[in-house]
């Protein structure tokens, strides 16, 4: 059964403006440690790609926060929600700390997709309640 659905579109130029104003501090606020390392690598190789990576993570976390109905209130934080990927490239939501505990206590599962173009990043998230009887 669907628990919630969230979507978000992010203007990549807005992310660039935040980076220009706040530098790495902005990226460290939004990204988990693993995401931050990926962002740094991509930024060094191709700065535009780094900005789009940050924008997709920002957008995905916004979509996820809407799908769970919390917005950016505890236990939802930028860094407790990580957008990873499987070897196939499929994006996945990886949770940490109190947010992970909150999510698991409700028997939830999340599905996320991200996309980006030159000026925009967009994400869509579906969160469902896992049928405990099928486990």
C-alpha cells in the first residue's frame, strides 16, 4: 500500500548560486559523507557535472521528505538521507540514524528516480508500506 508520493524539481542555477555564496559548506550541509566524496571527485573532473550531481541529490531528498510527510523536520535531515546507487545505476534511498529507525518502525520501503538536464534536476519518490505478512 502506498504511504506517500513526493516529487521535486530543482533549478541547477540556484544550486550553483548557493555554492558560489557558501562554497563547500553548502554541499556538506546537503550531502552525506559518501555523497560528498563523489561530489568532490565529479567537481574536480567536470565542475558542471558536480553541480548537477548536487542538484539531483538535493531534489531527491526533497522528494523523499515529501513522500514520508515530514518535510525537513526531525528525524528527516539532509545528511541522514543518502541517495546511493546499485551497480546497475538504479538510485536507492539509504537512511541513517534516527531517520532509519523511524522509517523501519513503520515498515516502509522507498523507490526513487532522479534526472537532470542543463538547468533542472527532478526527482520522484514513492514510499510504500511493506506487507508484514509477506515477509
